[in-house]
C-alpha cells in the first residue's frame, strides 16, 4: 500500500481541498493508494511523517534534511502545491533520493491576474476611494485622482512563467513593457515588445514594478533601501513573488518618506496567525495570505499615529491601518486594507 499525506493548509474554510476534489477522486480510485491529511498544527515535515508516508503533498510546511535522516524512512516524493522550492531543502532531498516536484503551470495565469489587479487598483486609487466613500470624505476625492495606464512603463522582475504571463496581460493596456532578470532571454520578450533591462535601470524607469522572481540567496531582500530609492516618487511596487524578496522595513520607511507612491503586496516575509484561520471579507475567506494595497499618504498618517512602536511591518500590522468600523452590513466588516 502506498501512503500519501497532504498538509492541512490545502483546505479551504469549509474543509474541502482548495484545488477541488477531482484530483483526490483519482487517488480514491486506486486500490493500492491510501491518503489522509496531516494534523492541523504542522509547520515542518518531521522524521515520523517521513517514516509513515511514501509521498507528501505540501504547501507551507518546510521539508528539511532532518526528515530524511532516519533509516526507517519510506518517504520518496514531495510535491509542492505552487511554484518555487524555498520551503524545501532540495539538496538534502536529492542526496536522499527523494523526488521534488511542483505545479508551475497551474498558477501562472492566476498570479499574473493578481499582479494586474494590483496595478489597476493602485492606478485607480480604488481602495483609497473606498475608504473615502465609507467615511463620507467626498470633498477629498480630488486628492486621490486616478492615473491612466497608456504609455506608462510596467517593469517585471523575473520573467519566468508568471512574469511572462503578466507581460502578456499588460500588453492589452498599451503600456511600455520591460523585464529584468539573470535568466531571461530577449527572444522570450519579443512577442510582448518588452525590453530587457538591468534591474537598477528597470526600477528607475518603471511606473509600476511587479516582482515575480523566485526566492533564493540572490533575491533575498533584493528590493532594499538603495533600490527603492532608485524608483520614481510616483511609482508603485507590486509583489506576487515571495515576501522576503522585499526588505519590509525599508519599504515601510520608503512609504513613510514618500520615496514611492505605494505598494500592492500579495505576500509578506513575516506572516501572523495560525494556519487555517483566515480573515473574512464580505463573506469571502482569504487563505493564501493577507494582502494589502498601500498609499504613502495614508501610510504616513498611520505611522505617525503609531510612532515609537515596532518599525517592521507584517500582514496583521497592515490590517489595522484602515480597518472599517464594525457595521451591521457585510460591507462594514471587510478586513482587506489599502492606503
């Protein structure tokens, strides 16, 4: 019998798989395969799990050398739900003969769509206007005018599958397109009319910068204080890669100082909250991570109110910036935040 374990962060709020039940139905049809979910508090695959299962399907829990150190290991395959191996010690798995896989094509369009959603929301000052509407600030709407996208420059850092898909979607908005990254070939950018630029130049000329690169030693805190200072004061930064690609403290300072206009974050280096306890917004549950749309003016106002407190920000920190007052209506209970 082949035993397969799934980490519980694959489940949505109703307790069903976030990717649908059809793939697991295929396993149910195999008489020699038995599968089950691991316990809810798991943060790392341990040696006991490696001795119990032949294969593991994981999202957030780390897979380290410690889990393959014992002689009773039956663990032969770890499949990552998503793109990237930053939670897996690939070299240790390779040395132990454990196969490591991921699901890159499944996430290219959804993540690229998220990137473009952030660009549109930031350009339109969407959530800032939402706050004005909710608080009766109609007389201030002229302070939050939107900007058009035609002729603006969108720069993508890391034009792999997700980055190229982002360029594909952005082309429809008649934007100038550019990409930066050590593994990009110019012929891959040709269909989109995108220019291949050095990273620092891309940051300097772009009106919107989308981070879609992998996280490794070379990209940890890739966007730091020096590189944020290269960006236009009117530019926006969007991160759909990994939280640690940005030096979050440096970003907080850049927003406070007005170095850049704002940011859209789908990921954070420091996440808070226990697994599978998502926030609720308009009845919808948000599982992958909290996300934030941040405007420098409102961020400065929030930081001023919190002067002297912690400087490093995180997902839960931002949910306090513009949380709406409690209301009897669903619209008054939205926990998504924006500046």
